[in-house]
């Protein structure tokens, strides 16, 4: 017998059970059902499920009739409301992830640089940092400087040493603590404090910019931003950040900064490497150790890889490089000394001096010209440490030299003593032979003498003297009765 399809009437117990089952399935898949009507808009179930629901409906109807309720009253109360629990944080985050993941899934990337080895470094194992005459790090080597730069970046992301809730770097109250901590890990002259704090400040602003991009602009409401906040930032601190970013003053500053950034052209492609390091490397690579010109440095720091895509156009930069090269060729043919970079790019501007990096202004360059790299500043503590190390090495060398001389003197003394002892022994045996003619001098070898050391020689001498006395007594003894 063919079974006919049975549909559940709205407002019945079976429809309520179906809605709840739909709700559980929706929550399992991350989709929350907010209304009863939406829960009922599903495809018909299988015959087995329908029969089970009809059976449950009949049992519930019998129970209600026994309590004096009529089925008609149940049908009249068809406006039964389904209570849907409010969406949880995980549900909202899942919904937002579903709506925002229009493209393919992103690859898993490594975490932020931690520099655990440097933070665990003791003061005895600190590395030295050398500065140029403009108080910028240029030594001792490229590996140490790269490590130092990454280490400063970790301080900028430290919530204790550089709180992210501070609205302006000029108001950062922990600058002295930052400088003291840097000195515990590196030996750097006091003149480098300004550059170190300026570098941490720039990294701190970049860090805040990335947090704002990934966790503020990406979402439309503060509720979604809080649910998707960075794990290393507490909820209260992040709410404080949101209040500041939502303020009128912060939005005005952001708009001004965006407009200023759009006005910048001819951006460099040197990455994290400082201009002071690049200038020093170019100078070291030169055969005559000549200081690179600003034109050469501009060209070096604007190189582009052919297979890489860049945001800004290279047309204006390429045109200016061509103009500089033309000016350079003219001045070389006319034997004139002209700064091609200044002629093409214009005179000095307020703020940082171009091609010199952080903490260098046009005022700092007055009377100094281009650095020749001959003036290098080293921390006094590092110098004292090197002096102490050299003194210790000299002491060790002196001790080794004195030990060597003493060993040589002892060997000479031992050799001369052995020779003297042998001569004395031979002389003594000759005298004994004169006293005792029957004694054979060849018997000397039977004594098995050993002059290995002065002590051994002295002991051997005493032994031979005793034996000589015994031989003399035996030769002078005459038996009685003969």
C-alpha cells in the first residue's frame, strides 16, 4: 500500500518540534534562525521523520485532552512564539567570517618577530653598536644592525613599555624605561638615544596603523570590532582605542595624514635598511673609499625589481633620475662641481634632510657636508670593556711568556746539574780506584745511576757515597789468624 505524504499543520506541537530541530541544525552550522516563519521554510522531511512527528503529535493531543484542553483550542492558539536564544560571540564571529570571506582562504602566516634570544641576553653578553658623526648606527656589521632594528620593533609592540592606548608618541611616558631596557641588551653611546627612541616611535605608529587597518576599518560596528579584536590586546584597552578612533579629533587627524601621504612621491624601495647603512656600504664598496653622492644614493634607494608590482608609479622618479644623470654628464665635461640632486629636487626643505634618514635635519648638516665615514662613535663603556679585555689578554700573554721562560731555565739548570754530577761522580770513582787498586772501574755501570732530576741526582749521589764507603771498609779488612 502506497503511503501518502503528510504535512504538519502550523501551530501544532509537531511544527514546534520541527522548528526546534531546525534551530539546532542552524546553530551547528553557524546560521542562527531568528523567526518562527524562517524556521518553517525548509524542505519536507522524510517519511520516517514525518510518521514519528505525527505519532508524537497524537500522544501530546491525548495528554492535553485529559487535562481538559480541546484540540480546537490548540489550533486557535496558532500564534505560538519560538524563543530563539541570542547569538553568541562565536556565532557572530562566524557569521562575519562567512560574509567577509568572499575570496579564497588565506594561507597561514608566521607570527610577529619575537627576538627571544635578544630579550634573554644578559648584560655580560651585550653587543656593541657603533654610530657615525650624525649619531646613526652604522656598525659593527650588517647582521648585528638588522638584529638591533628588529629588536626595537618588538619594543614598539610591547604593551608595557609602549602602551598602544597613548594617543601621541610625544606623550609617551615610558621613553626613559625604553632607553634603559635597550642599554641592558646593547652597548650603545648616549648620543644614540634620540635615534633609538625615534625608531621605536616610528615602529609604534606603524603598529597602531596595522591594528587599525585589520581590526577597525575592516568592520562596520564596534560590536564586531570588539569580537574580532587582536588577542594580545585586552578588551578594555581595545575599547579605549575604539573610543579615541571614533572621536572627531582622531578622524580629523586621520584625514590630514591621508592627504599628506598622497602628496608624497618618489618613495624609496630600500625597505628596513637605514640610509646611513646604505651610504656606508656604498662607500666600503668603492675602490677609493669615496663618499657616494646624493645622486648615486637616490638612484640606489629607488631601484625596482622588474617582476614586482608597486603601488606608486615610477614615471616621475625615472624622469628625475634621467635629469640628474644629464646634469652629472654636463658638469663632468665642463669640470664643474654641481650637486645634480639639489638642482633637480630643489633646495633644502624643513624637517628631515632627504637621503639621511631619521633624526637628521638640514641644520645638522651645516658645516659637515657629506660624511666621509672616518668619525665613528663608540660607547665609553664598550671602550672601557675593550681596554679591560686587552689588559686581561696582555696579562695572560705575560703569564704564558714567564711560564715558558721558567721552563726553559729549569731545563737548562737540569742539564747543567746532570753534567756536573756526572763529572763529580767520575772524579770520585777515579779517586776510589786509586785507593782500592783491585776495584774495576767498569763496575760503575752496575750502579744503574739515574740523573733524571736534581732530587734524583742528589739521592743517587748519597747512595753512591755509602756504597763507596762500604767498598773501602771491605778492602781494608784483614781476617785474624793469618
